[in-house]
C-alpha cells in the first residue's frame, strides 16, 4: 500500500513540478483579433511515462492572451482543491489494486506464495533467493547421487578403443559426449581447431642402429621431433637433468652426440631440450626397469618434445580456421631428433658400448651401464609425418542464478596415443558422472550462484593442445570470469598414496575437502589416511599437467590430484596404461577410488558455486611471496658479503615493501569479508571481483604472451619468474661476469608485478597505500 501511494505521489509531483520548458506556437487569430500564443507544456522524463499519461500531457495545452492577468486567491483555492481530489482518487485506486494483488497471490491463512504457472521455472527463485539446502545436506545429496555402477559402465564402454586425437574414434566419443550433454539439457557446444599433429610413418618406420647393426624399429615415438637421419657418438646421461649433463667430474662431451637417457624425474620435453642445449644431435629415451618395475622390457613409450603447450606452430595465438597462420614456431621445440626405445633396446646399446662405467647414481636395473667411448657410433632415423588435423573440444554448462557469468570449469582429456585407461578414460567417465549429478541436484533444491562448465578436451597427449588453443582463442571471454579449473586427468593411477598440485588460492579449500572425504582404508578422512599433514600431499605442478595452462598461461586458479602407486609411478604414456594393469596395482579398487575422486572434485566445485564469497584464500600467497623474497634476499646478502662487483647498487628494500603491501591487502580483504553482510549480493560481488583478480595479476605484464606464454611469476617458465632470478643470483659466483643491469631490471619488474597485485587486491584507489 505504501509503495503504491509513494508511486502516485511521485507521478503527481512530476506532472505538477516538471514543466521545464515551453514550446511557443504563434499564430494569427482567424477572426483578425490580436495574436494568441499556444503553449505546450513539456515534462522532464516524459518518455518514461505510460501511454495514457503521455497522451494527457500532450493534450494539456491552452491558449491565453499575450497579456493575461495574474491569478487571484479563488483561482488558487480551486487549483489546490483539484490537486487534493486527484491525490485522493489515486490513493483509493492504488489501495484497491494492492488488495487485489494480495488476494491473488495468497490464500487465506496459509501464508504460502502462489506462483503463476505460466512463469518460467527459474522465476520461482530470483537471483537473491537463498539456497534452500544447507551445505551438509548438499554434500550428502552429492555423495548419494554419485553412482559407482554408472562409473563402472562408462569405464567399461570407453576402455575398448585407442582414441588418437582427431581420429574417427576420438570424434565419435566427442559426439557421444555432446549427445549426453544435450540429454542433460546442458546447452552443449563444440570448439573446433585446426592444429598440426605428428605421427609415425607407417610405411617408413623410425629406426635406431649401433654402427651398422639395427637395434630396432620402435613403435613408440616422440611427437614434434625433428625428422631426418643423424649419427653421433652415444653418451649415457642418466635422467637428462642439467646436473647430469653438466657434471664436469665425468667429462661428458655432448657436442654432436646422441644422448641416451632414462625416462623419469623430468618430462621428456625437458630431457630433449637439455640435450639440445648441450649440442647433441639426437636423444634416445628408454624406461629403466628400476623405475618401471611392473612393466615389460618390451614396453613402448609415447610422448612429445614440445617444451610448452598448445600447437607449437601457432605459438601465442589460437589455431582457428580463419586465422592467417604466419610461418611461426614455438621456442619450445628443441630442433633435434628424439625417439623412445624399449628397455631391451637400451640393454643392447649398453652391451655394445665402451668407455668408463657409469657412476652408481646413474645405474638402474639393467646388467651394465657405460658412459660411452669415441668409437661408439649410433644412428637415429626419425620419419614422422606432420599432419594438419581438425580437433574438437566439447562443452556443457549448468548456469548459475546469481552470477551466471562467473564459472568454475571441470575438465578431462579424452584422447590417448595408447589405450589411456588411467590417463583419460577414468577422467572422462567422472566428467560425465559429475555432469549428471550436478544436473539432478539443480532439478531438486540446489540453486548454484555461479555456473559450472564441463569440458572434454582432445590432443592432450601432444602437449595439452585442446586446452591451450581454447584458452588462447577465448582469452577475453575467460579473463576475470573463469575463476577455477579442476582437472580430472589421471585422478586414479594407483592406491598407495595421494598427491595434489594446486594454486595457493585453493590450498585451504582442498585441505578442508580432503578432511571431509572418507578414505577406503578406514573411517578416517583422506587427509588423515594419506598424509602426515596437508603439505606432505602437495607437489609442484608440472608443465605436462592438464591444469598447468590454466594456471600459468591464463592466471586461473587450478588444481589437479591423483591417487597414486608408490611402486609403479610412471606407466602413463606407455602401452601399460590399460585396464588390467590399473586393476592390478589398485587391487581391483578403480571404481571405488573413482568415486572418491568424484567426491573431491564435486565438493570443491559445489563449494565454489554455493557460497556467497568465493572460497579462494588470498592469504596463502602471502606465504609464497615471503618464501621467495626471503630466498632472493639471502642470495643478495651472500653476494654483498663476497663483495661481488657492482652489487652495492642492488637493494631488496622495495621488493620487501611490495611483499608487505600484499600481506596488508590480503589481511584487509579478510577483515572486509568478516564484516560484510553476505546477503548483500552487490558487496559480495565486489569482494569476489577483488579475489578473482589475484591469480591473473601474477601474470607478468612485462613479457610477451607469444614469446613467454607461461607468464606467471611463481609457477611460470621464463626470465620473469622468481625462481629464474633466484637461480641467476645463485650462479653468479660460477659466472665470469655479473650483469647488474639485467638483475636490476628483473628486480624492478618483479617488484611492480607483486605491488600491482597488492594494489588491485586492496580495492578502491583511495584504499591504496603509498609506501612504494
């Protein structure tokens, strides 16, 4: 009633008081009398009135003599009386309408709102409507709806065929996933890219020869190797880490050599790049039985040598069909031949090699290990074909009710160069199961505030190509909108332990989730069952991780995790990645462990779309910044104590000040969160905006996306990172010269990247301090 009266008052006031200008039309009196002036009253905001009111205003014209007389008191009293009559009539009409609306929406005494059946279903729950379910009820529903039988059926269905990226089997699975998303009413769409993939030549296989003796023609291969034929002295270099290659104690001369390395510890791309930097012409990689205990000695290895992600021939931009592709190559391509061989082939090479025996730390479970001699010549022939290939990513979405333009992405790779049971089949099955469960939750009482996007990627075995091309293609659409990525790749590769890699922003959420999900071993939680503490479960995120491009390329907080086996860590990317092998090392617990993995991913996603304030803990980055700044400060102090030339001009004062600025900004945000009424949706959105910018702001703005795609200063790769600066300062004593200008430049840009993040986190411009 009060609202209707106020509306009537406002409209009347506008009619009476808003005569802001006059339009004069002067015309000759047809009777020949003196001219009259017709005045049309114009009303401010007249376009906002309804048609009836506008018609009234347009007809509110009158004529008067050019020299009409003043109003007298009787005329004034009549005018006031008319105003009162209009006001009373308007009030009565408003009250009548209000009573009608009340009687239409409520039945006497029941107090229940009756919704119009013609309204769309989502209108029953306006954006500010609180979720009917509390958190414990929601988690219970999630766990109840997850079906081990549905997961088992999907695992059985998708484990039957090899799904090479871009193949008919891969495309068929993409179509099946699209159909499932359609049946779930998830508004699915497809993202197409045209990329270059490399495969072996079936008519001209790759070969390895020792002298003139053929060692073998391996079926495994390394995509993006250079092609051709190279011969050189064979040298054994353990895992191919830089410490193995640069050790002067063993006098390894790798210039023009063929480097033999065992798989493990670092990625194959890193091994080959390290060998290329040392002047090698080719690299051979084999699985040593010491690292692959349950694997056959004839097992093949598959992988790629691109030290990066995405299509290496479109670095920094997407491979869409309308892109004008320049003749470009990623700097992450090593430019030498690279080939995998079996353990039996490696044994044959070692038996023919001469030279000194390898040191103990180089030895595995083969019968002999030699460093090689000048006369040991090995020839490598790589005949792979580079093919233009059309690939498809498939997406479905469950839209939120409050902030549908903000979303968490759950994704899984579906392709594989082998059967890929652990690497891609399990993740794809869980992706579809979580999509089904979230859809059923939304059909019930669950009202997600933000959206959930489900993504099926392809070309993952070639270096996360599907993921990276999508990120590059939709950078503007994803920036500040996608706030978390949860990877389902390889979530079950064993049963003995649990490992996770995550942005610090997600550490608190991951820890609490692991503290709630029950372990198969006992009634204790995963956190209690698998670790001496949360930090013992964390491991750095590697470049070949499916979540890595989200974190280091796009600045989106990301997490990946896996149940792993301590006895056989490295069968992914081999022909041992099959159902029988995974069943054996998990003691037939693949389905049960998959359900637990679904609970972890599902609960994290639900928490991120359920709460008013995003569960991303900005204070965790305070510890990360402090740790790196402390390491840099210690190295600078050491150099000053050693009186290194020109080091006196280097100061860590401003870097420490930037660290403190971030700490204050994070603490201030946490205070704001505690003091905020979480029913104030606008204030919650403002706070969430501040939180969502943090990860993105750690992407260095001072490097080119094309030249340095992984721009993150803590988890990226390149000269802009804190680890690169720490390493440079640590290596100064071994260098013949110290480039102080380069160090000062790195210090300045690193300082301002951290300070810029702190400024943005602080909020409004008037909330910033001026300590730097």
